C-alpha cells in the first residue's frame, strides 16, 4: 500500500535542487515554533530509563489530557510505533477508516491481513483521525462502536475541548496522542496510547522494555507539566492559521479545511502550485487522490515573507 507523507525534502532536493537549509518545509503539520528544549540531565542520556521516570511522564500525561479514572496511559516511541501494532490487538477482520485520511492506519491494518471495509459492513475495527488529516473534520462518540475503536488525536491538542479522551474507558477504545505535532518535536519520537487496562497491557508487551528514551521521558514530562506554554501556543497557532488563510485567499485559493496546524486549500491545479513553490524551495503537500487540493503547514519568522513573495 502506498505510504505518502509530508516531509520529503530529500526527494524535493533531488528534483528541484538546493541545500536542505535552503528549503522551507510546509509539507508537514508540525508546529514551527517547538517547545524549548532547555537543559537535560546527564543521566537522561546515560542511564537506562527507570520506572519512576516513566511513571512521572504518565502522570503528567494523565493530568494534561484529563484522562478519566479507569483508563491507562502508555508512553511509546512515537504514535507511529503504536499505529503499527494496533491491528494485532484483535483477530483479523474488517476495518473501516473514513477517508481521505492519514494513510498509515490503512497500511498497518493491511499489513496485518485486515480487509478495508465500507462504513455499512459492521466492521470489527474502526479508526477515526480526530481532527482528520487533512480535512480537519472532528468526529463524535457516536462514530465509534466497533469492537476495536481507534481515535487518533495526533492534532487534537490545538482544540482540547473537542477531545474524545473521555471515551477511553469504554471497552475496545484506544486514543492516540502525538508529541511531534503540537509541541513541534517530531524528532523526539514520543507518543501515547490511552485506553482500557487490558489493551494497554498488551500494547506495552508488544513494545518491550525501555521503549521511550531517557531524554524523551524527561522533556515530555517537563512539557506536559507546562500548561501555560500550551495555552499561549494555541492562541498563536489560531492567529497564524488565520494569517495563512488570508495569504492563500489573496493568491486565489479557497480554504477547504484543516486545523490550526495546517490548512487545506482548493486550487485550480495542485500540481502547478506544488511545482512553482518548489522552484522557490518551498515544499507543500499534494495528494495522489486529489488534483485540486494543497495542504500547507504554518511558516514562522522569515518564512512568512518567503511564502507571501512566492504566492
């Protein structure tokens, strides 16, 4: 199954030239102004992560996302590592994944032998990306109902009031959280699964010992215990998303969806937009299933002037 993603700077350089530092990568939905790293302890790098460090991170995650009593929290080396293992939680059957959406879910289920099904076929598993990538659609508790129901909230920290984490106490429900998008630290590789104890225990067994690095445990705990940074970041992201909408409309695009971390624009020719911007060393996301949609992440600093000039 095709697994196309944003972030393909190497392929863009091979076609359009330029050094990596020349490129403005707007093909991902990663916060361009990440959480400040600060100082990390020497032990975080040199000592095997102990149980207390893991528990501290899980406690911070539980408080930040208001995880309900009865649901468990599991830290993992990125949400992608959890996505790759989720199909193994149930016997192979039919899975419904409303699309278009992030394609790793379908690829993972297909790799485990699952059959992709339509909504009306009473599937054994359902995956909703909430808010959806790239459309920005939010779902509700009524969209669950399969014996295994996965809620991918990788982008939901921009709108915590819309989170479905309260559903994580229901049998068969798993909520995924990503640390790479809202906090802008995709290279840290940190993600979370939230759900009933039986499913979380099985995922933990699949991940094996010490799945999360010491620096990720330390920095993740610090960030999740910093609600003021999160609150101010949401304000800025909403302001920047409105600014990007205005630029796109002036360039003749129609805003077709998205969330505060990325915007989905309808244009006359997505391929032409992609190529003309790439010639100016600006990478945006296009999709094999649509010739009129372009997705752009947020620029920052001098990137705003570069994008405006290119548009």
